[in-house]
């Protein structure tokens, strides 16, 4: 990880080539352009996940098989994003690996 105690390693809410994790080395204050962009991306993904969940609740009672498959794929993507954000936040608070 990061050997300088004044710096932290942040897991970013997107992946790089070949779906590999992207990290940002930051100062303790957590500021900076990329950090703010990551904050916005996380907030957007969380909001989209909440909207998708609300849509799923409305759709499920009368959904066709094709709609259910599409919904399952989108919910899987949203869950993957939200788990990545949770992992990043755990690491930021020193609770992660």
C-alpha cells in the first residue's frame, strides 16, 4: 500500500483497462480534482442504484421475462458499483484490508 503516513490510497469508483482496480494516492485532506470527481461519480452511482431499485419495485409485479432479465442485469451492475463504493469507504476509514 502507501508507505507515507500522510498519504492514503483510495479505491476509485471506476476500473481501468481490463477491468483492473484504479487507485488514487491522496493527502490526508482527501482533496484534489480526481478525488472530487470520484466523489461525484460515487454519489451518482448511489443515486442511480436507488432509482433503479424504486423502478424494480414498480416493475416486478407485471414484468415480462425479457424485462426481468434486463432488470436483473442492471441490478447486478448497480450492486457491483455500490459494493465497490462500500469497499472504498471501508478502506478510507481503515476498516478494510
